[in-house]
C-alpha cells in the first residue's frame, strides 16, 4: 500500500513526522554549531600581484617572452628559490612543504592579476607570509629579467668590440695605402663597419632601457592586510549547511519511517484490509486517557463528536440489519487496546437510545471490562454456565438507573474459567446466544482480541456479522490482515470496521470518507429517522415490549 504516491501524500507524511523532523534538524544544527565552535579559526591573507609583459623597446624586443600567468602560478608553487627567499626573509623554521601546504595562488581570468593567499591560525603570520611570497616572487622575477638583459648586453658589447677592432685595422691600412682605388675600397668597408657599430650601440642602449622596464613588469599591486575575521570556520555557512543537511536527513528519515511503519494512517487502509466499509470514525476522547474509570461517552457527553460517531455507527448497523440478518454482532479487534469493549458498550447504548432492545454480552472471559461501564459486579456470568441449576434469566443484568439505559441489558463474563475456549465453544453458550437472539433486537458480543487467542474465533460462527475495531497509530496493517484471515477461516462474516481514536486535526486527510464511506449509508439514516427501529429482523409487536429478563425466565 503506497502512502506516498503523490505530493499530497508526501505532505501528510511530513506533517505527521513534523516533531521528529524538527528534532533531527535541531540536533544536526546543534552538532554543526558545536563542531564549528570547537574548530580552530584559520585566517587567510591575500596579496595581489600585477604581471605585465615587457614592452618592446627598439631592438631589445624578444629578450624576455611575454608572461603566461598559469606558468607564473606554477613557478610560485614549485620554485625552491622563492620558498628559500621567504624562509630567509621571515627567519621561519617552517619547512618548504609546510609553507606550500597553506599557500594558494589564483589567476583572475581575463586579467593580469594573481592572488597569493596564505592561511594560518595566526592572522599576522598569514599576512606576513602572503606578503613574503609576493615580494619573493617579484624579486625572483626581477633577478631573472636582469640576468637575461645583462647577458644580452654582454653579447652586444662583445660584438661592438669586434667591430671596433676591425675598424681600427681598416684605418691603419687606409693610412698606409697610396693607390686611389685601394683607398676608396677601404673607405667603403670602413663605412659599413661604422654603420654596424651604430646599430649595436643603439641595441646596447635599448637593452639598458628595457632592463629598467623589466624590473617593473611584476609589481605587488596590493599588499596583504592582517585579516580581522577568520576565513574558516564560517559560522553562517556552516549553520546554513547544517540546516540544509538536517532538513534533507529529516525528510529522508520521515519517508523511511513511513515506509517501515505498518500502523494505520488513514481510514482507507482499514477499508482495504477488511474489504468492508468503515461504519464509523470515532475521534479521540482525552478523558479516556486521563481517567481510570471506564467512560461511557454516549451517556456522559451525548453531544460530543465521539457520541455522534457512535450514533452514526448505530445508524449504519441498523441499515445493514434492514438488508440482512444481523441480530447478533461480534465486536473484536486484532490486538489488545484498540477499543473493542468501548465500542461495544457505546454501540449498545446508541442502539438502545434509538428504541432497540439490546443485550451486551461480555465474552472476554480472560480480562472482562464490559461490566465496569455500567457499574455492575462481575458475577453470575458466562463462566457459571457449567452450574446445572443456573437459568439464563438469572445471568442477565439490568444496569443501575444512574448508569444504565432503557432497553439495555448486560450478560457478565463472570470469574475467569480454567479453559475459556472450551467454555465459549460449548453448547451452553450457543443456547445462551440463541435465547438472547429471540428476545433482543441486537445482541452485541464483546470478545477478546483475535490474535494470540482463539476465543473470538470460537464465537465468530454464532454471530451474524463481525465488526472489527482498529485504533489509529496503533493497529498494524499486517496484524489486521492476519486477524481478517483467521476470522474468515473461522466462518466470520466481517460487515464493517470502526476507525477508532482518530485525530480530528487531520480531518483534511480523511476528506474522502465523507465522499465515499458514509455516502453509501445515507439510506440507513433515512430508515432510522422515522421511529428509530427496523422491522426486518424483529420479533412480533407483543414480544417487543417484553424485556430480555422476562423472556429468559419464560424459557427457563
């Protein structure tokens, strides 16, 4: 049975488990809060470095390649020279790996900026190390650029020296030459060498100028400041994550619990299990839990919602009785504590108040409670049927005026017998039920629970119909299914169920009941609206005015 097949079902599931979910969320957020408070705060300081390319200055272009920021990032994270410079400048004892483990370098996309960030529990150390790495990287870059430009300048100076030597040699030869043609040739060669010398001198000047520019191509744009607040743990982020995780966990737990929980959650489940209509939905009555005395709500508070529910049950029972033989009704449940005795008593009162002759039979010989609802002593009951001189008429009790209802009579269970099943299956009990049937409009038999004992299964064939009582949030679907199977095997005819102890606040979840379950029983209300009784299964009019006590005495 799928209880969470649509959004409405999921909403109802979450609403039912709202307090458990709230506890899970509270515990999760509390745990995250405690964990966050116990964490050591870590500060992150960030320095911003600008990496520019060296502009081409005359013939000095190409000495240094244009910078590639991902390559520069890897250089900072892998260069032992930079780390050694940091260790020296800070006079720190931290190893290279310890420094690099807390260092991060980020390249800002589509810019020439890099962020050098260092994390440490000490905010001042975090800022100092971040600035030290930025300074060390700038110094490393300047040193590398200077060395490359100096190497290029040395090379140019060597070329200049070689040309100057050649020019000096040509001048010497020119002074010694007397042939005009030879002198002209030497002058031409000398002019070419002077031109080359001029180019090299210009290149040397460009290299010197570019060397200064290269030393400013990488600069610290913004030095790291001592952070005032820790970067981690982030209290708001952790609480938000804990809240989100707690909600997800709470929802998951609620859905899993709903899948594993077999207790009834809605009336349609009981209807599907019993394959019979729900005759009434009885709301919770708080006084039942607060008072130790048995409470007959149909007499104590006849205008309550519970009393109205029992009158609805009585109306539906009378409607069923008008269509089929239903003079003897067995009321039972799958397990203990589902309200079968309360239902039996209130159904009997409601039927009697409608003018029907009703006899309540307490067939729960192991744990009888029915007599308490009518302030009766539990004596002279079914357990005394073995006494030879006992008459049926002497077993029938009429409740006191202040606790009773006209037309309502009670047969007690009596003292607990040694073998309840054998007694309930005896001919004496069958004769008792037959006798009560003849003088009563309705005989309602309150029996023990079906599971774990056979008492109800022995009584079932004697009844015209069986009403199964189920308690919301207590009755398990599997238990009801086993009880149904056992009852059907024993020959019981289940005519309906009573959905007991339901929460009126969840009325919207049961809206289908008013549309389907009770709609089929409007006729029952019309039938009983006249004189409050049905004639399809009654005795003759002269017998209807006799009490069960009088009729039993005549038989005896």
